[in-house]
């Protein structure tokens, strides 16, 4: 168990906040892993919640968590009331949602909403421009206001072997791929998945929907790596 200090709070949009937690000693983890936050509810009742780490393992004394506020949620009502300088208990790292290294095949990343957290950690770890593999990132959001880490992603878009495929559910401002990350959308950009590693994180419904059609594009079970929320 670690006692961390809330070093920085950043509003990514009206309902999503980025928490930077500072450790007193090095915290070693792998991109894709998560931590458990230990909180106190009403009457001092302890409970915990899991959140994927959104920052790179290169940073040894702090990590970032990307958290969406849930109306009436016992955890986020506490977390969103925190101020910079407050203390937060953390345990971990946990989880086996990690990159297979060394990278041998092209890679498909898929995220929905705050499911971008572990993908951001992975992307920040990879020396994309130095690798010969191709990297595709399907990011599903409801509106352009949900385009988390937009500036960061735009900075790596010029890298020749990286392609961002933004899929927006409902926003008249968006002229690109719309709706869901459907088989039709994926077939348009990456029609053959037979020799690609696939990493997905997002809401369970989205994960089930995509996982069901991946075999139609040649993906085998051992190529698919999932961090599904419960």
C-alpha cells in the first residue's frame, strides 16, 4: 500500500478529470496495468476501485489516472472532491493487460472513452518512429468533446507508421467515421487482422460487439488482448 499525494488535477472535459498522483518512492509498473484506489465511504466504510494507469512507466515517482465522473457514484463523488495536496491510498500495480514485447507484428489499439488510459500509457512507451511495425488506433467517442488527449494524439499523427482512426457516435461537426467501431469501419482501414496484435479497452458492450466480428477479419483468439471493465 502506498500513500500518494494529489500533485495535479486537470479537467479534460466537464465529466473527465486527469489525476496525477505523486509517490514518495519509485513506483514500478508496466504499460497497460492498473492500480486500486482505497477509499472511505459513509461511516468510514472502506472500499476500493480499480483504475488503469494513463501515464508512461518512464515516470518513476508519479502516475496519472483518467477518470470519468459517474452520477451518484460512490467512488467518483469522493475523487472529484479531492484537491491538489490531498492524500490518496493506492495499491498495485495489477493486471496482465500488457504489450507483447519485443513488437513483432503490426498493432491495433482499440479504445472507447476513458478506455484510452492504458492505450495512452502503451503509446507513450513505444518508440513509434524507430519501429518498422504499423500501429493503428481506433478511438470511439460520443462527441468531439470526448476527444481526450487530442493534442497529444495530433502530435504523433505525422509519424508515418501510426494512424489514428477516430469514430464519433453523434456529432454534426465530425466528417469522418461515424457511429460505432463497426466491422465495416475496421474493414475499411485494416481489412486483414491475421498477423496483427489487438489491444482493446473500453465498456463491456463495446468490447463484446467488436470481439464478435474480429474473427471475420482473420483475428485469432491468441491475438486479442482485452482490458474489459466490469
